[in-house]
C-alpha cells in the first residue's frame, strides 16, 4: 500500500473444490473474495505477495510462472468470468471476433464457416443474442457484457471455472439461465468444477453443493449448501445474518459495517457487530472441524496468511486443498438455537 502500509486481504483460506462440484463463496463487498480468485490466475497487482499452495492437479497456481499461466492455465485449465466484464473485453474488437479467436485457439476449430458457427453456438450458451455479435463492447449494456464474458469463459471447457459475480446486471430469468448453464458445465462430465463468487444467495442456493462464507479476509464458515440454506441452517452469526437480511426471510440488516482490512482486530473481526459477543471473542477463533495445517495469505508485502491452500485431488478435477467443514466462532449456533 502507499506509504508502506500492509493489508492481509485473504488469510488462512483452507478449502477444496472437487470435480463435479460447485462451491459458492459468499460475503459482503470488500471481504477478499475477488482477491482470492485473482490470486489463482496470477492477476494480482505487482506489489502483492502470496504464500501457501493452490493446487490444480499437480500444478501449484500460486508459484506458476507467467509463461505457464498465460499458455497453459488461463482459459485452458482455469476459466474466468470476471467481475467487471466490460473491462476484460477488448474494446476495439467486436464480440464475434473475440469469440471466434477464442474458439479457434482453445477448441482447434478451423475453417471460416466452422469457426463462425462455433462462436455463435458459444454465444447461445450464455443467451447472448446473435444480432449483437457484431457490436463492440462499449455498445453493450452491462448485462450483455456479462453474457459475452460468460460465453468466452465457457469455450475452453476448463477443469476449473471461476465465476466472479456472474449474474451482475441480469434480470431474474437470465440469472437462472446463467447459473443453470454454469451447473451444466460442472455436470457435463470431464471432471470439471466451479467456484462461484456471488452476492446473490438465491443463485448460490440454486447451484451450489457447498457454501463458504468469507468475512474480513477469512473463511468463517464452510458447510453443505443444503444445511446452510435449509435445516439446521448456518452456524456462524454472520452467515445467519446474511440469510436474515434477505427480503423473503427476516429482511433484517446486519448492524454496523465490516472492518477495514488494514485495521483488523486481533480477535474475531465480526465481534463488534455480533449479538453473541463475549470476552472469548478477543481471541481469533479457528474453523471448528478437522485440524488443518496453517497456511499464510494473499496480501501486500509482508502480509500474513494465504490466498488458498491445498494438496492435489487427482489429475482430472479441480483445485485441491485441505479444508475443514464448520464455523470459525466461539459461540456458533447449534440446532437448539436455530429451532428457538
């Protein structure tokens, strides 16, 4: 940071994404979700530092050099639907041209007619209208730019797809279409997996197998989606607050604001906003579950912690990591609390 400041943007993140699985990473803006995704693709700013491991098969994404990332990883092993699609599309080229180039490069399609047909098919998967293919990115609405980016990301059929807010700017019907297509990407065989970063809890409930909740740079809960959205419900007070804030639930906002990542407390970062706070919360809680090795973070120089950690899960699927299921809280909700 300017002036020599340091920020631990993501710390002690331990999780895995198995082949055939969708993991939804949720949390308020600024908690580190997109930083984690950028770390996996080597897209962090030049002054950022990473530590730990993020394994996709035998490859550690955090230590891979730029040549490997550019020629082997991006688009081929890891697809990305970016959070700001308009900024990732080439501004001086039409959408059709960008799709045709991607189809030829990643799928090996040859011949003018074949490439054109494959590009139009790719656009259709993301519900991108064919009559807009000859437009430049600046001529697209936010929702159309999002669909163009989704179409580009799906072309390579990558083993791991990172979808960073893939439903931004879409109406509900298109949200459902998009997340269903992402789910088909996972369910279509070939050992593919999906890490979806989203604020849209309804979309997460629709497609996720598991849910990871991030707060102030740390994963504070990791659990099965069915348990998270149904019974017994979230165990961490922050996770429960996220669900209670939904209009179709309690419609009650979480009081207060998240802390600055440059000024995190020593203990639980959620304590100032938590109704269950006690003196024990002055100590940083661990994620309750099987013990996992501590791994440091994605952040600026000198920052502690890790972006992602792990060991390989075979050669067919996705990013592998060691991860505990549970909640990082001294006073988690238990089934008796949730029934009350």
